[in-house]
């Protein structure tokens, strides 16, 4: 018997070799921004996320120049691996923000609907011991092997042999200094930080558009923002 699998989800990661040199300055910058951010807007059991608190443009902040350069470089490598012709597209960081997760805080399931690629960088991760530092979980919403829709859902759940052909999610343990990238439309969450330590990360939303010269050729590629016209109402 042979079972062939196809259509894999491509999750890219790289452990950045010069991460230790930049760790402390990034920790200081993030905690400072958290302090200066807007009044808390989400529930206390949710991690503090800069995108909800007016701290969503760290890509323009010189304190983050090193990691921004890393994101740009590795996004290009990721896209080349996916077979994208980089001469036809421009890449933008649309939004970027810090995340501070304290004890028993998590991030609920979501997609980055306004972006194309999402990147996460782990500045500081609690040491893995008895307690979970909070994992990045990707959900298998496509469920291509669920032959009867709903078979594996909570209300039915008659799949009694969990294996890689019916897995509903994959969980990634955070690693300090790791940059991870995935399609922004992939639904994901971060499980609870069960440790007593801080867990600090950065999130980047990246967008692809056509270049100015390629703009008139591709129907399904967003034209470059330089060609947009704002309403003059
Ligand atoms: Fe996210």
C-alpha cells in the first residue's frame, strides 16, 4: 500500500546567528513601547499586542532596523522557494508590532487578513521546562482528507486514530532568535504562556504588489500603491 501526500503548507524559519547581540536592545525597546502605548484595549488573559495599542509601525523605528533587514532578506528567500518571480513584485511591510505575553496570557485564533505573508520573530522565550512557554498553532482549515465534512470536528469526533493524515493543527515551540514565516491567510493562535517569565515577539505583515512595470499585466496582483488614487470627497 502507498499513500501519497501533496499540497504541503510551507512554513519557513531561520535561527538568526547574530540574534544574541540584538536581544537586549530589542527587549528594552519593546518594553518601552508597551509602557508608552495606548491604554489597554484587550482582555487581561490576552497578550499585549502593539497593533491594538497604537504601536503598529515598528518597521519605521530605527531601533528595529536589524530585524527589519532580516525580515526583508528572508521573505525574499521564502518567496523564491515558493517559485515567485521577484522581478515582477514589490514587497512592503504593511504593519509591524511587538507582542508581550505574560503568565497565563495567550492569543486567540486569527488570520492576518490584510496581508499576504506573516512573519514572527522571537526576541525572548521562557526556558522550556515543566511549563509551556506558549506555542504557535496552525489550524488545518482545509481538511483535505476529511472525507465526510465534520468527521473530525468536536461534535462528531469519530476519528479515533490521530495521525499525520488527519491532524487538525500543528504546534510550533518558539525558539529565541528564530524568524518564522507563513502565508498570512493561514489561521493560527498562540497557546497560553504557562511560565512565570515574559515572552516577547515581533509580528510583521508583508504585502506583495505588482511592480510599476508589471502592473498592467497581471489581473490578480494588487497594483502598486503609487498608482492608487484616494477619494477626494
Ligand atoms: Fe498572528
